[in-house]
C-alpha cells in the first residue's frame, strides 16, 4: 500500500501541533498562577519554547490564519488555537496533495510567461524578506543579545523557522517558474 502524504502529513504535524498547543496553554496557566505576566519579566526560558516551536513548524499556516483572527476578534492565543489548528491541517493537507500529485499537475497554462514572472517575483520577495529577517535579528542580537546570552537560542528558533519556510516556498516557486518556461518552449 502506497503512503498518501495528504493523510500522513496532516495527521503527524497536527498531532505534534496539538501537543505543542497543550504545552503552551499549560505554560500560560503556570505563569498566571505565579502571578506573573510576560510584560512583567517572566522568565523567557522554558515557557516560550512551545509557542516558538509551534510557530516555527507552522509559520505559513499561522500567516494564513491571521486574517481569521481579526475577523473573529480572537485576542488571546488560547482562543486562536482552534482556528490555527484548522489552518495547520489544511496547510499540511495541501502540501501532501502537492507531493502526491505534483506541484503543477501537468496542466497547460494559457499564459505561462506571465505566471512564471509572478512566481519569480513572489520568490524574490520571499528571499528578500528572509534576508531582511536574518539581518534584523542579527542587528538586534548585536545590540541587545550579547548582553542576554540565554536568549540567543530563542532568537535562533524564532528566526530560523520562518526563514526556512520562506526559502522553501521561494525554491518551490522558482521550480514552478522553470517548469512553466520549459512548457512554453515546447
């Protein structure tokens, strides 16, 4: 029996994300029971690692769910979890479908040059944003992080997840643009 990625990926990543959400909710309750809040100097480590891992693993799903947060007026992270979990499952199902059936599914496109240009432009934008994010974090670390060595790992986790996602999506868009250009030349 052949593995179906559109079933396996949402199941595995959804389970991991649910565990991270439960861990984060537990951390929030612990912080509240101690009478602390994030803005009053609660210790960053290890309380924020669960939310950082969740966002690093699912950065695109979080970006896709953000408009729904505002539309539904969800202000706390715990109230956002159901919407975020649905976005995570849909995102990983879509990735699994692309793995199972190919990125562009061998279609004929009427304007492949325009679509290739749009894919290339969006890929360049994602690469630019990832470079900007790395430079911004490096600047922050040089200014403040050298004084707070315990925060360095958190900065790495916070930065590396979205940057890797941006580079992965940019490479997929560049591959799609190359396929479109090859299709046009045939």
